[in-house]
C-alpha cells in the first residue's frame, strides 16, 4: 500500500518549518556583464530579476523579492541585474520589459518565471522547483492530518488494502481534498480521478487541479493570474481565513448560492480580501475604501480584459447580485474603462489619446496610426519625446496618418497591445486594426519614416521623400 501526496500541500508544510535566517545583503547577488556567467554557474538553482532603477513595478517587487530571498537562503540563490547598466546580459536573455524574472539551473537553459510576485508566492513557487515530489502517508491518521491544510491536498492511492484506508472506498485513484476552510453545502469536499495517471490522461487530472478550490475559489495575490485566464466575478470584502473562517464564509456562501444558478455559462466566481486588492480596486475600478462599507464590492473581469462593476449595493438575499448577473449575460452592462479626461484641445501634431478616445483616434478605419505608450516617469520616454514630435511635425500635413501617444499608467491599455515596458510603440494600419504591429526598430526619425513607408496602407506624400532619399 502506498499513498502519495503531490505538491500543492507539500510546499505549505515545508513553509511552516523553514528556519528564519538573518538578513544579509548577499541574500540577493548583484550581477553584471562581467561576472554573470561566472557566478551563475556556482548555484544549482538561481532566480534572477532583470530590472530598471526607474521602473515602478520593479520598486514594488523589490521588498517582496528580498524577503523571499531571505526565506529561501541556502535553497535557492536570488540575484538581480540592472538592465540600464548591463545591456549585454539583458539582451542575451531577451529582456524587453521590467521586471523580468528567470530561473537558472546548473547545466540547463534558463526558464521564465511565471509565478506570483509576493514573497510567499515566490517562496511556494520556487520550493516546488526544488522540493520533493511527494511524501508517503502510512495511516488513516497521517491522511487526516495531511488534508487538514490551508491549501488543497492531492492524494494518489495505489493498491489500497481493506483496513487502514479502505473507508475511502477508492482504489487506484487520485483524490483531491479541497481546503477544509472552504467547506460548504453547495459542492463536495473531495474530487475523484478514477484512473491511473498516464501521459494520455494527465490532462484530465490537470482539470481537477484547476477546480481544486471549488465553485468559488479564494483569490489571493498569488492565485489571481491563474484564475484570471477565464471570465471571473470577484466579491471583495473583509475576508480573513486565518482568523475568521466563519465570517469569511458568510459572504462567500451568499455568492455561491447565486453562482450555483449560473454554472455552465462561462463565468467563474471568486472571493477576495478587500485590503489585499485595495490599490487595484482604486486604480483599476475607481472604487474607494469608503464605497460599500462592510458590504462586498463585486467586479467582473473577462479574459479579454473587459471590466464591469456592480453599482447596486450587495444585498444579503443575493437578489442584487442576481440582477447584476442577468444584466451581464444580457449584454446590458456598460464596461468600466480607466481613462484620463478627454483633452480640451488636441490640435498638436502628436495627438493625445486616452482610453475613452482610443477607438475614435487609433481605430479610425480611415487612418494609419502610430501610437506610443509611455510613462511620465520613464527617462527613455523623455529622451524620445523630441524625436517623436519631429516625426509628427514631418507628417503633420499628411491626412492619411496620425502620430499619437497615450499615458499607459493612467489609461486602460486595449486588448492586442502588449505593453510591458516603456516606451512601447505600435502601428495600427487601415484594415487591420485588430492586428497592430509592434515597432522594434531604433528610435531615430529616419528609421521611423522608413518603417511607416513600408507599412503604410496609403502612399506617403512626396514632400519629405526626396529629403530623406526614399
């Protein structure tokens, strides 16, 4: 008889027993062009952060990265590379946005880090890269202790004999035990996969893992990216499963009661701690801490990035949530768009675009549009500004092309535009507005003009062609 539990709960068990180490600057190595290869090969596993000093996301990640490095000292080496000072190394590893995290293992190619970016999330993710694949449970007591976890537990059972574990009634099965804190009357606490794990059916097992938290998962900073690959409704309130399980489940049960009526319609449901997502609620949905009081905020974010906010107060009978969902499925809800105000005047050669005017300007079916996404604090954007303005001046008399810019910090970026760093420049041609072309050339006037000449749908005016020898 053998019982195997896979990683989801193992990493939590390891976390609770991991010793605290003393802070040291050497927790995070500083690497550069001269010593990267030499120092990287000294470590079995290394997590490297490629960053820029001016990058706001990098500054936000820094304390979490440092904390995780301290927790994992002796197991995983952490390092960082300043890409403004060490461009060769960053170029070798294809770094185009900040921060970029990559995992390096001795004797192997680097791999992208696609996990969460909080200290606990980084810790758990990296422990799964280095820790044991399973633990052996020998008794009913071992099993009961094992599944009483904050997280979900996965147990593989082979040749289970009658006796110690026969009460489970499952032989040669994989069982997923949902977290006890999320127990409810709307769904079972155990999901069963009644087959051997083979290459052909492992994808079916993966589908169990996707639903390991049930109909209404607890979304955290660590799990949000995995949950948001689908259309997702989230109720935010004073949720605290560490200190108030009953109170946390009060609103979750009300969400689930309504959610159970909408299963199979393509929308997933979740609950989250309002405080954990306070900055996001304010920045992405315009919801302040005073809105709603103790009642949950409710939002929907689709996998395409469309956002909706429930404006009616959440009622305890769930009827307001039901009305919100009926309006959503009927297409009656207005999308929430984070946008700066429309400029009073927009007559300069470089047109200012905000989220509310993006369709009008960039998606104008009669115009080719070159748009720059920038951050007010980005020094590269400031350096580009005079060249970009000269480009707009040069093409100002051409009625077929628009040179535009949008503040990517204060406006929602539309689907199809991948903006990971600044400045990011795209060309949206006539007839292919849903297939914008990313500009990857050098940022000189002549190079911009050559790019536009090759991509424009209408022949350029002849005025500048002779000047630039086209």
